[in-house]
């Protein structure tokens, strides 16, 4: 096969799960089952009698294939429910590299249909030593002010793609979000959403992020995803309470 962009040839087997692998006898379904049920890489290596590096490679390949499969499936997504959008902040590797994840979640199914990520410059009050450290990360960060807005624009563009199918059936879709000004501005300036709003096929409902986060809160789906991430993943757990 040849790449359409650069013209270089490559093997089609690069897209298979056992490409360039010596241990092809490991049952990937069994591996994924145990990993989803709490086995760490050391426990998995003992179970399959292999090195932890082999397990890490298998999980990495599985994750890439899973992401590709989800993107392909979501391109044919036909929703039958309202949606909720929100952003979650964490950091990538260092607190000098904060990031923001914007997500689209089904209001009732809590299906996570889209995620955009952006890494931006650390802000807030800092000591001279912290500012000096931030300058070092600025040299490798290459972030710009528009990156954050671009990530939300990508989210809104995808939101329109999955809503337009439901709008063709004449159904109103409600999008719940907090009162972040950038969400409001980008959605209001989107030509497609302007047309849907005029036809009464789209409605954005704003809810304060300070409201009590219970099941009755319209932002419960995104709040629940945020809670699960911070509870289940060590990278997302807060250092303070």
C-alpha cells in the first residue's frame, strides 16, 4: 500500500493488532476483560506469563484501535436524546502544562460521544521561581491564545453534525451547558445553530456551575463523568479536598 500524502509504501499489517509482535498467543479479549476489572500491568504480566512491557504494548495497540473504532462508529451516530456539554481541567505531566477537556454527553444514556483536548499556558499567581520554571515550559509548549477557543469550536462543529440528523426529523434538541461565555459566544455565532434556533429545533439551556450537583441538575451527565474520572483514575485525582 502507498500513502496518499507522501507516496511511501507500507504494509497493510501495520493496522492489525499483532503487527510486529512476538507474543501473538495472548487472548486480547481476555486481556481487556481483566484490565477492565482492575488488574494492573504487573498482575496481567503474571497472568499471561510475559513481561510488563509486552502488556503495555498490547494495551497501547488496543487503545489506538478502540479510539479508531469509536470515531468510525460516532460518524454514524443518530441521537434520540438531549445533550450536555462541559469542560474539565487537569494537567499533562506537570502543573505547568494545564489542559482542558471539552466533552459531549448524552443527557440520559450518559454516552460520551466527543472529547476535545487543549494544553495551555499556566496562569494565576506565582513566585519568581515558578515564573522562571514556566518560561522553560513555554519554550516547548508552543501554545497560543486561540487554542482554547479552537478546541471549543471543534466541539461545537461536531455537536452540530450529530444534531442536524435529529433536526431533519423535526425534533427539538436541548443542549445543556454552564454559563461559560465562550460556549455561549461560539454557539450563537455558529451559522448552523442560528438556523436551527430560528426554526425552533435547537435550544441551549444555561445552568450555573455552582448549582447543587444532584440528579435533578441538567448538568448531571457531565458532572457524573467528571466524578468518575477523578475517582477512578489516579492521574485525575485532586491533591486537595
